[in-house]
């Protein structure tokens, strides 16, 4: 056959389609669960792992070992992918800006992502746009702290502007002495806020697509122990009016910041109304309940959103859904060795992340869907307890 | 530190647990979807692929390229795994027997698996145990066929005892001439049955664990076109008494044959009552609806069953669930290229298998959960049509 004859044939439809590839910075449990959704959608998920023990590597075949601190690794990750997205916040904003200049499609964009990376920046931006946030100040010295405390009283809550998660980088300043002690060690200063009277913590997930379509998931209550989210209760046991207000607020923030993918808006429910605490622009712990609890999981939704595909319904599928995180027990034992006990709890959906067990580390979660919140929550707690504690 | 001091330390709990490994013969869509369930349970799934294009390879990291016809490949696959199970029937029974002699734990066992591999063997065994099956004969010659037809009339349905699926190996013998023509080409003879009057085809999934625990899923109707299953409707639109009878029958078969894992019992609903058509001892196309439609998917249930873990609830989660298979269209185009149209159908759960498109090949499925069967089925059909046909 001549070369002319060959090139005159149209490309066959069968070879014209290439599976979309989503590149994800990070290879933890969020990447791992995103991969489950990617399989169903026929999407290739390529993750950036820092080493071979990252738990998404035992889930999927496509990975790169590297560092989110190295621009070259990020470029290699993004090469040939349709879009670059994130499993965590720990990537340098200047690298994201450089990737955008390269022409890499980021979802979310570098400027939107910065709102999740820098708590102080987020507070300022949200306040300037008129969204309700706690009173705050940026303190560089104990004099700054004393000035803020003169207005709001001691103790203060102090947060490192960047790098904190799961309670790391958050602490209480009880007195001027504590501020004297803490502030010199903070080259970027500290975000200060009053010790708020918080009725409960709430979270709302928004999915917003590259095409601008947005949907709001039900408002959930997040229950913290030791500053780490331990339980998610859906729907949050709050008045319908407050829930509607929370969803509207979160949708407005998503539009204002031009979010793409999943946006988690963490809220404080206070006597002064709802206040925005933090934003996360990625699938979020408060949304794990959506895997079984909603018509579309946050992981599938994130992929649909970043690829510009139509979004799925965020509808809750049961009157009550409870998720309880599985935390590495003090004895260092692996909850996975006790899975059979948890599976014996009727309706318990067990998710293990395949991570090396370590005290206080999130190693998995259990979700139960039910008719009433109290027994549903108890069932999830029982299954989680059986995983965490050999005596249960 | 002395050697004595070192060995006197107890092994740490953190290193004592090893993730269970399930080895699966085959790397098609059933292995691919089993892998999604394996991720949640923290189970390693190692699949045997015949080549690098098998669709489970783009889902998971653990695979072996080899042949289910080579005992050595099966031994390598099973080495170090907790249990060996299957994504298809195409593995030599003598190899399975040899593996059992090696001490490999098979789920199902070689003798149970043979009931799915050899239709004639299954008919005989089921009939001997008193289960209702269609009238049948084993024909080696056209005289055998004529003798069977003298009792039941022409045309006859003929099936190759081994190796057929999705309508392959099943054909109609319209006349003695057809039998004269067909039988000499069949060294193992043919399984003959009358042309039955079938009201509808039904299927029941049973999950039965290595510990003997068993649960029955709802009875579904399977809708065939061109001898391939195209739709699954759950629950089957049949009287409650008939459904209960089908479930009891399937549970009794599972116990009788000592099934382990998922057992699919295909049934004909006829004027003479329920008749058992075929058995499959693996996750089954008729159970894809369980991913979103039931409290526990057949894939998770299969893993729990073969590992001897407690089974999950098989409860249906919605009043009506419909699954429609996506079949490679005549023009050879890839349905994956049209996914956005399908995702725009509200409540459509799209599953693509990542297979090379080929006319008539199962490339994915769509499931919709709803309140009433007719609109639920229509929504699933619409999403499937949009994937299959560029003009929809």
C-alpha cells in the first residue's frame, strides 16, 4: 500500500478517542478514593507521590515519585494531562503560577487555591467581599496580640497562616506571656481570632465545574476531637433556614472565588450567626459520607467538575448518614487487622486507606446510612471502635 | 543492643498486619470493578491478564501477564495470595484441581466452578439434586437430536457444553438437516433443550462466604437482545411469591454446590414454573445494578465472601433500579468519547470499562435508581443511547 493511500484513509473513530487524564498533586487517601471514581468514568488518574509508601499507590497504576516543591516534578506530572488538580494544599503558589504560564490547566486555579493555602489571605479576601468571618488580626509581635486582646479578651486562638491541617499550626494564646513566647518563632506572623462561642461546626461542599455549573451538597455537622474531625453527620441537625443560608453562602463563595472542582466551606455556627472558618479546594474529609450517602460522591463530582463535564445530583439518599473517622490507636496496631468485626456491624461501609498505622493518623472511615441520626451514628461509632480497639 | 534484647521485644502490632491479597484469574471488567471494592476494604487484588490491553490493568497496580491455560502462570498468580478467585470461566478444570492439591485456597472450589464451566455437567447435577431444569439431552449425533426432537418437537436449542458466553456457542437447530450439519463439528457433542416458552428471564445473586453464611439479593429481570444481556431491572416485576421462590431456589443451590463468593443463578420463568438455566460462580453482569442499587455491591460482597469475612446487607436501596449495558456500536466508535451527554441525564451512573471498542462488545453500563420502573428504565436507556449513538 502506498503512503498516499494510507494517509487518505480517515482516522477510525475507534482510535480517535483517548481516555482523559487527570493529574493530581498528592497521593494520599483523597487521591486513593478519587481513583475509585476515575475507574468508573474511564478516566486515567496520575498522582504525584512523595515516596512509594503513599497510600494511593496501592490503588492505581499511574504515578510519579517526586516532590510538590519541585517545579520540574510538577511539570512532569502535568505533561500530557488534561488538567492538574490536588489532593492537598502543600504546593508552592509560585509553582502553580509558573504552571499556568506554561499553559497547564489548573483546577482550581492558582489564585483560587491560594485561598486554601493561606488562611490570612482567605480571611482578608472573604471579608473584603462581604462574607461573614470571625474577627481577626495579623500579629507579628506580642504588642499586636495585646492590642487585639484588648478588643476581644484573652485567650486568643492563633493559627499559622500557612501549612496547618488537622489541628497542626493551631493553638491557644492564654495570656500576654504566651504571646511573648509564641510570636518570635513565627516569621510569617500569626492569624489571631477571639475564642469564639461555637454552637457547632458545619461544612458545605460545593461542586463547581470548569463550565461554571455549581451544585451544593447538604450541610453537615463536623464533630472534632483534639482539633481533628472525627465525625460527619448529614444532614446537620439544624433548622432548615440556617441550612439554606449555609448553602447559599457557600455557593456565593464558590462563584466569587471562581472555584473549580470540590470546594469545602467550613463554618462556625455562633450566636452571631454563621462565620466562615476555612476553605479547602479539593475533596474533603467532611464529604466522605457522599460515597454512599449521596447520589454522586464528592470524588466523582470532583472529576466531572475539573473535566468540565455535567455535574451529578448532590441529593442525600437516606434520612441520616454518619461517618466516623478511624484514627491510629495509641498502641500503634493496625485497624485493618480487625476489619471483620467492623463488617459485622449491619450497614457499616468500611473504608481503609492502606496507610502505615501511626497513633493519631487518619487511617480510614466508616459510613452508615439510616433512618434516624442517633442509631445511625451509634452504628458507625461501633464499627469504628471495633477497628480502633481490640477490646471492642 | 544485644541479639537477646532484640528478640525479647514482642513484634509490634504495626508490622504484624499484612493486607490480604486476593488473586483473580482474568482481568476484564469484573476484575476492574472488583478492584474498586478492594480499594475500600484495603485488600490487594492481583489479576492474571492475557495481555497488556486487558481493562483491569488500567485500574490497579498488581497484575501478572500470562495464560489461564498454563498451570505455571496460575501457580505464580496464587503464590502468596490468601485466596484464588475468578473473573471468568475459561480456566482448565484440571489446573484448578492441581492448584487445590498444591494447597491453594480456591473460591469457589474446583468442583463448584465446574458447574459454571460445563453446562451439561451443571444440568445433570442440578437435575439429580431435584432442582427444576429444562428437559435436556446430550447429543453426539443427528440421531440423538432426532430422538430428542421426537419427544419435544423442532426447533431445538443447542449449546456447546463448554466455552460459550454472551450467546456464543448457543444456536437453534431448526430441523434434522440442521442437526446433520451441526453435530459432526462438535467433538464434545451438544446440550440440547426444547425451544421453551419463556415469559421472562430472571437472575438471583447469592453471596456465600467461606464460613457458610449466605444472603440472597433481590430477583432481577434480565432483558436479552441478540442473546446478550442488555438490561437488568430490579426488582423483577413479578409476584412476590414467585420472587421468594426464586430466592429460596438459588439459596438451596448455593448450599448444595457449596458455592463460595458470588453465585449467579439464571432462571427461565415459564408456564411450567421456574427452570434453572445456567450458573455463574463469580460477580455477574446481572449484578452490576448492586453497585448503586444495593447496600452492598456484588464486588465488595464477593471479596468479603472469599475472604471469609461477614457479609453485607443485600438490601435494595430504591424502589426501582435499572441497568443498561453499553455495547460497542456498529461504526466502531468509542462510547467514552460521548460521556458528557450521558452524564447530563439526571441520576445516571456511568461505568466505562476502558476496553478497546468493537462492535457488539460490552464496553460499560449505566445504572439509574428511581421511584418507578418505567421512567427509571427510560433514563438508563437514554444515557446508554447517548453513549452508543452520536446522533442521540
